[in-house]
C-alpha cells in the first residue's frame, strides 16, 4: 500500500514546482511571445494592401430548344474554360491590358514586359461555381488583385470582356469549322455517289433487256415468240402440204398434155394411157373432196387425212403409170412427147403461178422461223444470264445505296450544322452573361490583419514556450528543498530556515509587480491589437 501511494504521488503534477518555474521564467516566456506577435502584427500594417475585384459570369444555356437545333459545339465546359483562360492569359492580350491601363508602372513593380506579364498572371484568378444539385458548372468568377481598388475593378472589367468575346469567337469558329468539315465530306460523298451512279447506269445500259426487273417482260416476250414460232411452223407445214398438192395438180395437167404417137404395137401403151386417164380423174375427184373438206375441217381431221392418203396413193399410182408408159414406148422405139413448161396453158399456168407463190411463202416462213429462233435464243440467253446479272447489279446497287445513305446522312448533318452556326452567330447558343459587374472592393483582402494577429500570437506562444522550456532544461541549479533532499543519501534531521532581509522582501515584491505588469501589458497589447485589426480590416 505505501508503494502504491508513493507511485500515485509521483504521477501527480507538482503544482508547486510548476508555479516556481512560472515565477522564474515568466519574463523569458512573455518577451518572445510579445516580440514575435508584435513583429507579425506590425508587418500586417507595413505590407502594401491588395484589393481584389470579382465579377460573376453566368453560363447561360441555349435559348433555342435542342430538339429543334442541336448545338455542334459539345466540348467539356471546364476544358473550354481552361482553354479560354490560357488564351486570355496570353502575352499579347495581357500586354494590351497592361499598356491600356498603365499597369505595373511603379518603382517597385516589375521592370521587363515578361515580368509584368507573369505578375499579372499571378494576380488573375478564375474559380468555377457548380450547381449543388446537379454538380455541373453553372457560373464562374473572374477576379484580379491590385494595389488600387479602381485599377482592380477596371482590369476585371477588361478581362471579363475578353473572356466573353473569346468564348463567342471560339464557339463560332468551332461551329464554322464543323460546318466546313461536313461540307468537305459532303462534296467527297457527292463525288463518290456520282461515280457509283454512273457505274450503275453504265451497267444497266450494257445489260439492257437482261436486268432482273425485266425478267417478267422477257418471259412474256419469250412465250409470245414461242407461240409465233409454233404458228409459223404450222403455216410452213400447211404451205408445204399446199406445195405438194399444187405439184400434184401441175403433174396432172402435164400428164393430160402428154401425146402418145400412134403406130403398131401390142396395145399395152393404149391400156396404160386409159389407166392413166382413170387415175387423173380419180385425182381430180380426190382433190375436189380435199378442197371441200379443208374449208370446213383442219388438217388433223380424219376425213381430211384419209383423202390426203388416197391422193398420195393415186399420185404414186399415176407416177408408176407414167413410168410404165415411158418404158413401153421405149421398148417399141416410139418415144412419148411430154409437154414442157413453155407448152403449158390455161389451168396449168395458174397452178404454176400458185406454186411459185407457195414457194415464196415457204421461203418467207422459213426465214421468219429462223429469225424467231434467233430471237428466242437471245431471250433465253438473257434469262440464263439474269442470275449473274442480278448478283453484279446487287453489288453495284449495294455500293450505291451505301454512298446514297452516307450522302443523305452528311447532308442532314451539314444542314443541322449550318443551323447551329447561324444560331451561334445570332447569339442564341450557349453563351456567357455577366451576372454581376466587377465590384469596387471597399477594403483590401490582403493583408488580413486579424488573421496575422492570430498567427503572430500562435508563433509567439510557441517561441515563448520553447525559450522558457529550453532555459529551464539547461538550468542545473536547485531551486527548492525537495530537490536538495532528493539528492542527499540520508534523511535530513533538521533544517535551517531561510533568513529573509527587508531588501530581499523588497526585491521579491518588485519582481512580482514587474511580472504582473509585464503580463498585463502583453495581454492588453494582444487584446488591443486584435480589436484594432477587427476595426480596420
């Protein structure tokens, strides 16, 4: 228990020792505190004042609805503000303002132009103002610091004008650049579209009649040509049959004009001549029947075909009889006299004329059939080549369609960009509007005397503690009986009381009064300096 009590006693702060240190070191603490504070606070009254003029610029959204006219300047506002700030702080623009308002012309101001420009850049500040709900930039402030409040106000006004005009110029330039770029792309797309269109037109002209769109008409024409060919072939067959009929009739007329010389013989020639006359009469009868039937029925009718068969048999028999008569007369040495074409007359000449007309008809029909076959082959070739033509035309049309779509899209974008450019020229797009004009600062923002007063007090306090603590740490003297007892190896039996004279009491009292007076002086000085700083800040 005694050990615990001693440990607790040792852990408690030694109030008496602390009070002794304060009595000994209060002047070493107060003097650094006061001097440091006085130096910093006094400097706040010596430093030249700086006035800051501030203006607020509102970022006004386009007045034209975006569903009607879409702006073609969509860069990030913060990036554009940084670009505008860099452009505004260019040496040319700043030198213009410096020369216009005669800035930095004092003895203590920068001498060279580069130094003036750098100093002015340091005096300019641009701060963004964000919407607390949407966190987008709704406005920004421009401020300028100068030793004269009127100069700060004038420079801020000039900077604001430059900022607004530069933004308008940049937006208009970017919008016009976008429009020009789209116009160039549109010209290229128009050239490409014209080339694709020329290729398609050339292909169509080269494959006229074999295009996929003409397949139905080609099939219809081909069907018509095949019908015409069938009709021509039927007509040709009929003309050939008519030719055979006319030839038979002509032969019959010629046979009737055959003369048989009279003379001795066995009578066979006479009987053959009689048979030939019967056959001729039979042929005349059959041909009359065929003529009558042909006016009523077609060639495929059974009676017509039967009569034709009989006519063919009679003609064959007639030819045999003619051959037999010629042979008989040859054996008898009496040649037959046959009628030649120059001896024909009457019906035979008419039949011969019909036969020539029939021959001409046959030739015309054969030529017509050949032409129809050629045209049918041409249209069949077109139909056969249509799949390949369709594929080639599809490839060309695909390129044309892509070029057309690209051209239409660029044309639409170009028109929209021109509208957006006109909107920028009419100041209907996003623009900067001065919300508050540059203010005339009523008091300087630097130096902040109250702030410097607090800083001087904090520095003095730290320095006073450092000095007092350092001196106490380096002091190896003993200032109390406890310290002496702690150093002795044995316990103290008795103590000799301190002999205090009147002079010692007077010195102690004087030090006490002086310490309190110094403390009161420092406290009053700190309070008075703070009050003055508040009143004149």
